[in-house]
């Protein structure tokens, strides 16, 4: 179970309210992440996932964490031509070690992901049964934190005699305690967070994102040095109690999904 530092008592039954926060990468950090990923034969998301393990180690004083990742699941020829959203949520273990270099941690994370992808046909219900996961209505089952990559190209809509206007849709909610999205906007990476405000104040999530980028910046600046040599004051701030008041600066809206409003241009 991954229990992040929270600001409010967890409700007896899980709620699904969601709020949204975002942290863009400075261009130089974006470049270093991509360069390190290319040098190690990994993806930028693997570098980010390994860094997230370091953030969790500092938050929780633990070196073994299970988080969820989203993997494509259209391996069967029978469903190759079906229209639909074929994905699985797979639990992965992050084992950060402050005495190891960040390079070693990225390589270990890459191997963990490869091991998970090597067993694509293990159904979720069988995993739950084999692990004898206790059922707790207050928490999401199997994983409480999800790490996702949202790298879909922005759709282009061209309708004759119509002008299309993108209208951001309301955030549908937060099925997990916290979901982190690695996204790309105008060619630069960013971190988006969807979180449950019944657990976390906006200030804590802002500190968490700031700390994440600070740790990532230091780790990628000198990836061969031990991770313990990298300071992370903002992560320490996220660990402390945040204000108990509700967020006043988050709109709770995500631009990843939207509806389309059109008007005719014909006369």
C-alpha cells in the first residue's frame, strides 16, 4: 500500500473528486531528460518514473514502492481491428537506493518495466486473487498512485463551412489518490497531476511537483553521482503538513479532453 502524506482524514469510503495541477519543464531540463534517456536506451517516461521513485523514497523513508503504469493491450489478433481503448493498469515496483547513481536506477526501472511487459496476459482479477489483496472501500484496489504518459497528438478538426472551437471539459474525477501524467506541450515536457482534494491540499501537491522537478533537475545534471547527494527542499515541504483549507488556485479543469462547439460560416 502506498500511503502518501495527506492533509485530511481519509473518508471511510473512497471518493472520486478530482483537482488538477501542472508543472512545465524548463527547456534545459527537458533536453537533459531526453539526452539521458537516449544514452541509456530508455524513454523519457522511464527516466521520470525512476525519479518518481526517488521522490517517494524521500517522502516516505521507504525503498520499496508499488505504483501503477498504463500499458497498451492490443496484442491479440482477434481485437486488432476493433475500435476501442485497449489498455491495462500494471503494478510495478520501484526500489530507489540513495547509494546508487541515478543512471543505475533508470536502468533498473527500465528492466522492471520490461519484466512487467513480458507477462501481458495476467488478468487483473487473477493478480488480485493470487496476492490476496484485502478489500478496503476507502482505497483504490491494487495501486493508489498511477503514473501515465499522455503523448497523443492533438487532434485536428477541419469541417467545411464550420469554425471549430476547443472547449475544455470538466475534470471527470480522480479514481486514484494521485495520478501523474507526463505530457508534452509545444514540444516541451510537463507534469500534470490529478489528485483527490478530499485527501490533499493544493499547496501540498504544488510542493510535490516542485520537489519532483528539483530532484529530477539535480539527478539529470549529474546522473553518475549517488542519489543521496541530491537535495530536495520542496519534497521536504510536501512531506510536512500543508494548510487544511481547500484549494483556491486550482480550476479543477483539464485540457486533455474537450468537447467541440461549432458554428456555421456559410451565408
